[in-house]
């Protein structure tokens, strides 16, 4: 029992809430702001107002009063819900994330449970509505604790990726994509979410029944290794599934991963995926640098458009 209870919090927990906030286009309300040291244990939000606020709305995290966010990711990519995740089977979850979306009413709620430690310079958590015509209507709860020291020794949660609304990228079958090229000191990659197969038929003529974009392997090259020592056997395999997801729609492939798609007629080959690398095997640690790539192989004959989000800790 002692080992089990060791994971229980000993710092007094607090909750900062926002209720019924109306957020206009191109605005960024502050949901939480504190000086430190301390740690945010989790962020819960509920958002409605249309496709832009729900899918393209961004979670932004700033540290130490800086004007550039260290986390800046759209909800649709972070939780892999751009094409219907959770709308048929309720919510989808991993140990550090949970999300549900109602496509008919266009509303979503989510929990992001990766801790966000911060130092004396503080932290600010915001929601950004990037659309031009739709108002977001939101609620939020931020769970946090003050600490006597910076318990993470300067490690901060950060993101890198490609957003759907303003960054959705095009690739051809033979293209290799660099998803993250992180240098400058030690850290750990803890989360990868990935939306692929977008507009596959229009990018590659004759590919209307071709899901071979999933014949792309996720690889990691750590600390300048001459070649990657971490290479998956396929996209769907990396997210704990197989065989192009066996035609499933929304489902949990394991407690660590899920697949999110309702295969709408206008995007029948688009699939969203999310995996919790922290819970799966403790993340991918690096001492100096890491390069994450989305590889290709001869069996991949489909070009498409894609987006992704990587969450990692680094000083």
C-alpha cells in the first residue's frame, strides 16, 4: 500500500474555473494564470459554437511571461477528432487524455492530464478562437497545486506539429516527413496524435479505395544516432492496431491509444489517431536531441494531406 500511495498528491489541490465564457473570433481569453512555482495537474474544457471553435480552436500555454506559447495546438489534431472521433461511441481516452465530440451539435469536451510544472516566472493557459465568424462558448477547469520548489527542475510541457486549419501539409507517396526535430538538451516525448489520409483521392488519381498512406512507419532517431533504433511496422501498428484498423470507426485500440474516424463520404480515408507514449512505455527519452519522422515504403502508393501534434518535456 505504501508504494501505491506514493503516487497520491501531498500538495493542496486547487481548481480555477471559467463558466459560460463567450469568445469572439480571433480572441484569446485567459483561462488560468499564476506565478510559481507550481504544477497544473490537468486542464478540462467544454467548447461549442461551430466547427472552427470546436475543431480548430487552440490550447495555448505560456511560461515565464513570454509572448510566444510553448504549447500551441488545435483541439482537432491534439485529440484526433477532426473527422468525427467519439461521435458514435461516446468518449475516447488514454491515461492522460479524454475527449468526446457530438458532430451534430458541434460541441466537445476534453481532459488533458499531462502535468504542466512551472517555475517562479509562472504560467498562463489560454484558449484561442482562430475563426473569422463563429463565437466560441466555453467552460474550463484547471487543477493546480503550489509547490515550494520547481519540482520538475525546469522541465516544461511543450508542443510541435502541424495544425489542420492553417498548416495542413501535402505529401506524395514517396515523401518522408520530419514530425519533430528537437535539440538543445534532455527531454522526453510523451504524446503523438496524427490525422492522415485527408483528400487522398484528389491528391493521387485513382486512389479512391486506397488506404496505403498507412504504410508509413513512425521512427525516432535519438542523440545523433547514425540510424533510427525505434521504427514502427506501420502507422496503424504504432497506434496499437493492425490491418488498417480492420475497417473500424471510433474505437480504443488499447488503454494507451485510440482511433477516431467516422469515414464521412467526403473524407472516407481520413483517420485520426492518438497514443500516450508516457503510459505505454515511459515516453521516448533523449539526452541531447531527437528526430521523429513519418517514413514511407514501396507499399505506400497514396499521397494525402496530414497534420500531427507532438507533446514533449524539455528544460
